[in-house]
């Protein structure tokens, strides 16, 4: 490209004789139009021209066709401008009029450099594609591992519920309530997942409680009560060494604490208690009060919500209670109804069980679920009304 017709004619003839497919342009706009019609490996452009100059063309080629090599032609005394072209992306510059040998060598260098750059880009794209593929494989593998972990935890909790003869998927409902409250508090991502796991595993320590204590239908003795109170620490010791359960382990350890310091095992208060455990305390109480048991009928959601609000600031964190109230009675009821519907849909896909397991009293539920009420002689809470 050159505004001087004689320069265009001489260079194009020489290049064609050397075997190059050469087209000519009288100005920058024409050069860009030609490049748009077919692949242009190399441009030889004059530096100074009336109107838009070679620098303008260089910038536009670098922006639109970055794989095109550009050699600049400059008059004597313009070497400083030519060096500026190199900084802006030109591969070489030649003084006008260029010698044929110098021009051919410059072209060969430019095209060789272009080939190397294109090969490097192809390799980079191939490498990036391979990295994406490996990343996808790794992500899928990690997802499979996470699913396996979660299914293992669910099986473990199901086994514990079966041992206690727990009713109506208490652990799963508590997880749903806990996650809903946490989301209202703006908790999300990994922290939300960890709080959900903590809620799911809250009673894992009951594995260490003897059947004679855990399944006792009557009142607990002082010694039995001491044994029952060990389950948060037992659960913590069971899972705290597992890296991805370190935060859930803290929730397990703290799930029987009270906001006012009246809980156990460490009598923590307020923000000393992990936020997941503070949220769980509200969710657990809601589910315990609204669930039927063989020895009592569950109360209404309205009554349970009123009781939880009454205990805000003593048993429960007031901020957690505010988030709980933001869900509303209808929202909380919907969570339970959705779970029941999911369970029914799943049951339709499975063969019916051979026999139903009879329900018995959950002693620790009586300890933890209605902690706002006064203690009886055996350490369990006494409940009034429909609860």
C-alpha cells in the first residue's frame, strides 16, 4: 500500500516475480477492504501519506487482523517514527526505496515470525482446550465426590434416625428450615452448605449414647442425664478431624447452647455460639413443636412461631428470630409440605417396606427442643399446651 503509483507498481512486480500473490492498495481504507475479502498474511505499507497515514493503518490492522504481519516503508530521516511503529506492533521497517534483497529477507522474516506466532497460538488454544476439558473432568469428579459424601452423610443420619425410631424425617426438615433462615440472613455459598451439613449431623453424637438411655421411655436419672449430655462432644470428636466437616463439627458441638448462656456443653453466650448453631436452635425447636409424636400431638405453626418469638433474646438469637419471622408462617409450612410431597413422590418409585417401625419417645428431643421451659427433676423440659 502506497499513495505513489510508481512505488506500488515496482514493488508489486518484483514480488510477483518472486512468486508472491500480491495485491495493491492506494490508501488505508482500500487496504482494509482488501483484507476483509481474503486472508492477508502480510502488509507492506508506506509510513507517510496524505490523510490517514501508515500508523493509522497499523493500528487498525492490529485491532482487526492481529495475525497479519506489517512491514513499514519510511523515508530517510524517519527512523525514529519507524521505531515507534515497531513499538506499536509492526514486525519490521525498510528505508525507501528498498533493495530487493532487503525486501525479500524482511518478508521472509515477517512470514516466518507469523508462522511461529500462529503455531504458538494454536498450541495455546489446544492447551487451553485441554485445560478446560481437564477442569471439567475434575469438576465432575469433585461433584461426584461431594455427592458421595452427601449420600454417605444422609445414610449415616438415616441409620441414626432408624436407631432412635425418629419420625417423619426430622433431620431433613431441620436442614430445610435451617437453610431457609440462613438464606434470609444473606448467608450463601460454601458457608450455607456447611451450616446445612451441621444441621444434618447435629445429633450424630447420639451414636455413642447407650440404647438404655437413648430409647428409655420414662424419665432419665441424673446419671442417665449426664450420659445424654455428652452427645454434642461425642459428635464433635467423631467428625472434627475430617477437613470438609470442620465447620459442621463446630455446629454439632454447639447445637445445645443457648443465647443466654444456659445451654451445654460449654455454656457459651451470644456470638460465642457459631451462627449455624444459633440458626439451628430455632429450626430444631420449630420442627419439634410442630411434629406429632406418639406421646403428644404437634402444635400449630402459629403457636410455635409465637413461642420462638417469646424466647428471643434468651434461648434464641434475636437476629436469627427476625430472619425466621421474615420467612413467615406460610413459607415455613410450605417447606414442610414440599418435603412431604417429595417423600411421597420418592416412595412411589420404590417398593413398599415389609414392616413399619413403631415410634418411641426421643428423650434428648425433650431436653433440647423446648429449652425455654423449666427443667423437670430428670433434666428434661416440661411442655405445656399443645406442645
